[in-house]
C-alpha cells in the first residue's frame, strides 16, 4: 500500500499550477487564448486535462461575452 501512496505523491499533475495561472491571466487579457487552449485540453483523454480545459473554455467564453457587453454599453 505504501508504494501506491508514493506513486500518487510523486506523480506530476497533468496541468501545473504555473500553466493554469498563465492561461487564466492570458484569457482575461485575450479571451481567444482561453477558448483555444480550453478546447484543445478539453479534447484530451486525461480527466485533469479535460477539467482544466473545460474551466478555461468557459472562462474564455464568459470574458468574450463580457467584452462584447462592455463595448456595446460604451457606444
């Protein structure tokens, strides 16, 4: 049982915290970044990658819609 626990502890995460932060900040600045990377990661077979991709895709779409709303309000 100890070897299984050590394997889990030593495994690298599928999506690193640094990559997650970079994609989120990039998505806030350029929503297409989140949409493109989110779609790419959502199509992967790994469940952690799929979850991250879904999160980035949703954030990208939300930020894109907010940008459209803000532009239409400013007119």
